[in-house]
């Protein structure tokens, strides 16, 4: 039978608590990362997300990145005419 001193018991409890907290934090980051990824999304949902990113880049003046996002959206969902319109709008000198 192992007899532990009071300090050793507290140290073991502290380690367990720290491990539990770290496990919860890691699990939270995994869930957050999966929610931000494209896993489980249809191609049209991924295309819409790429369109939104393109519009955000365009508002920031990052037109090359915007056009790249619109190209990705067009490859994912070629039937969506909004993507082509948005890309043409960014390319045209207005």
C-alpha cells in the first residue's frame, strides 16, 4: 500500500486539474477549427464562402486576392452567375 503525504495528494490533484483544463482547451480549439474549415460543406456553400471572402478582400483594396477567391468560387460552382459578375466588376476599371 502506498501512503501519500498531504503535499503529494495536492500535487496530484493539481496535475489532474491542469490536465482537464488543457484537454478542454484543446477540444475547444479542435471544434472551433472544424467549424471554420470546409469539412462537410457542399460545393455551393464553399463557393458562397469564397465569394464572401472575395468581397471582403475587394473592400480592403486587395483586388488580386479578391479575384483569386472569385476564381475559386467559379470552379466550385460554375452555374452561379453572381461570381462572374463580381469578378468582372473587380477587373473593370471604373
